[in-house]
C-alpha cells in the first residue's frame, strides 16, 4: 500500500460496489500494547467467514496508532476502534479470523467509495457469521453484571433450564401440555430456576444486580442509529463488554420477562425506595419503552434474534422504524434513512452523501400518511427554516407573486410527484364573528385573525381575505385556501396561536403538495414558540415565517374539498391515524375525478 510520511493510505478497491475489505487482528494486547492488523480486499460474493463488528465511534479527540502488517506506515484510529480490535483479538477463534470494522474497512475520506460501501452494509452484516456488539469497556456496574449473569447461567445449566423456552412464541406450547399432569413445562421449569437464583442471592446483591441491569442499556452503543440495522440483520448477536461476553438472552430476560413474571418477588426482595424510582414499575412505561427503556420495538427486535430457529426477520413498518429512530442519534441526520435501508423499504433510495437533506426528505414522502408524521421526520432530519441547504428554496418564496389564475371550469391541476394528505379547515365567512386585522411588526406585514372571543387565534399572510379557508397541516401551522372552480388554491401560510376559538368540527380537505413546497412549509413550523393567548406574545420568528410563500409556482400545491361536505373532529386530523380519514377522502376524490372527466367530455352528470 502507498503512504506518505509514514501514514497509511488506502489502495482503491477493485470495485467499491462489489468488493469489501476485511481485517485480521494479529496482535492486540489487553494491557494497551501496540495493535497490529492486516487488511485485504475481497469480492463480497467470495469472502471467507468473517465477524462484523458493531460499535460506537467515540470521541474524535481520543485516538491511538495501530500498525498495518506488510506496510511500514501506521493508521490513526479512535480509541473506541482500538478497544474493539482488542476485544476481537480476545474472542477470535483459532486459526485465520477475519473481521469487518467500518472505520478501517471503509476509506472514510473517499465519498464515492463510502456511498457504495454504505449501500452494501446491510449485506455485510447479514452475511457475517455473527455480529460482535461491542458496547464498550467495563465500569464497576457492568463488571458486576457480567459476573452475576455468569453465575445465573451456570445455575440454569446445572438445573437443566433453557431460556429458549421463555423466548418461544406464546402460542408454541407443546401439543401434549394437557397430558403432562403435574410436571412442569420447559418454560415453567426455567422460570422456577430463574426465580430461585434471584431469591438465593443476598438482598444487597439483588438490588445491585437490578441497578446494573437498569444502567447497562443506557450505554451510548444502544442509542446509535446505525446499530439498529446491524443488530436487526445479524444471524447471531454476541454482546461484548470489556473482555466478557454477556448473553443476550439473559439480558433480555432480566430486562423484559422478569418484570412480567417476578413482580411480587421484586416487591418482597427490593427496597421500596428503589421500586418507587424504577420507571419499569409503571405498566404503561413497559408497554411503550420496554423493561430496559430501549423501547418495546427494540426489545422485540432483539428477542427475535434469540428465539429458537427457524425464524424470519421481524417485519418493520415505517411507524416502527421511526419509533426506533426517534430517541437515537447519528452524526449525519441523513443516516436515519441510510442507516435503516435494510430495515424497511425506502422506495429504492441509495446512499448519496452529496444530496442535501431536504431533497432526501422529498424523496421519502410516500412513506408518510400525515403531515404530523412528516413534520416529526423532518425534525429528526434537522431541517429547519434556518437550514443553509434550504436558503434558495426559502428566498424564492419571499418574492411577491401573482396568485390569480384563470382556468377552465373543469380543469384540475395534475402533477405526478405530488403528495396528498387529509386536512381539516374552516371558512372566514363575512357573516361570522371572525375578523381580519392588518398589522405590522418589525417591518413585516401580516394579518391577525381575531376569533369570537376577541383575541388573536391566528396570524396569516397578507393575502388572506374573507371567504378564504384556514386549513391546519400541523398543530401550529396551516395554509390559506381560496376556491377556484372545483379546487382550492394555496394563497399563503397561517400560524395558529390559540385553539380556544377554533371550531370543534373542521371541513375535510385533501391537500396536494409539491414535495419542495411541503418541506419548506413544514420547516417553518420549528419557529413557533408554543401556544399563545395574547397579542403581545406573538413571536417575531412566527411573523417572519409568514413571509415565506407555500407554493413555488402558482399551482404547485393545491387542495380539493368534497362537494358534499365531510366533517371531522378537530383533533381527528391532528391525532387520528391517517388510515382512518384518508381512505374516505381518497374514494370521494376518485369519484369526483371520474365525474369531472364526464363534464370535460360534455356529458351531463348528476353529482348527487
């Protein structure tokens, strides 16, 4: 390999789309001595058996130098990477042993190679003999946990118990259960042994053990986005902490199943002070966050790995993936998508780190059924109105535009890339108690929408007129709609300040958004400052967001409302699952377009 000044330089892979690098760890002393590895490249279809290493990169400021066999130079890696090499060396089998470690096996300075290799990571982890989940080095708590679990597993083995019986699906009870008489099933026998072990240890160690179980999942390893896919695809998972292996089945049992079966035992053995503070004593917390706090979906995913063979991959819908990603972190927000490509179908997206985040968001809109879900996702991607990548899109919408458009009565905008969502709105009719007041703040013109109580309920773009509709897209944001023939034009944004005057029933609309329009519109929602009750509480950033038009072109986004009104409760649009509302509106819209086609053909139809 080539190098300058004694520094390691990568040779290019023969084909970054079909080849990977593997490493052999020849020396990695636990006492901190110099690490020596060897790097080789292979076609992915012809690789030898290897173990894939899953870990967290750690701080960039803490580094170590390692040697590359056959090359006089050295390679600088982060301390966490050096630690996992020592762990791999400790646990490697006899004879040649290959490992895949992303920080070394991918040239991180080559964006083109990185994009290809990231696209292959699902295959790399799925084809590995096992995945080393290296959660870090020991602290006092984890060291005690490792020793306690070793003792627990020894007692299970001596008693003939197997945790696999606990992880079997609940409906997989033996067919001859009724003929067993008083004998214990394998599951009952295992649970009995588990309970006896916990009763046998001292109260002090029982408390210390449960506290260690609580602390272990707080390690940063379990909160990294990329590790989700790496664990999801693994044939076998080995949890490595320090130079100990902790059984995943044992951890899951004490995280999850012990809380289901041993609640009374815990009450008898553990101090009241501990139980009052332990979040898992709350049944709702268990259902949502699991017994470990890692999330119920995350625990389900791990449980699927330890269940007896044969097993298939756990099915992951968009809702579950977003739930998994929500509390977890990554260095690049785009990795929320790129790091979960093999967990769910993102409509054929390939990793491309040259693509801006907002563009990636527009390419994934088909996976979301409501603007509320999409807003949460945009927030996770760190897209905001101040995002430099959005500046051109925002500035183009700050310019004034002629919003009038003359159309044939039966014309309907048709844009193949639009995304449509259900939404609810109400009309500012001249005979109602709603009023529009022109105002200015910090040089910015806007309109106050005064509700029946006499207080501002919303602030809107100056294009708003009586007879327009205010339609909510999120809890705080919305659009102004104006009827033009059979559809409604988006004439500007609105921000809702208080819900006190808003109607309880909202008229149903289908909003058809150009993807760019929708991303820019939802990105403005991050500038809201909560619910406001008085005019003095209007936020400058909220007023500034009203200057950003929704539509890049006159009809790039638009809306439709059934001729025979459909009403939904206000919170139905905000909190109800979209699959309750959307099918009704979609069916009505398809009927409308069919009738409209007859109208265009000059055929009289009765829309009733």
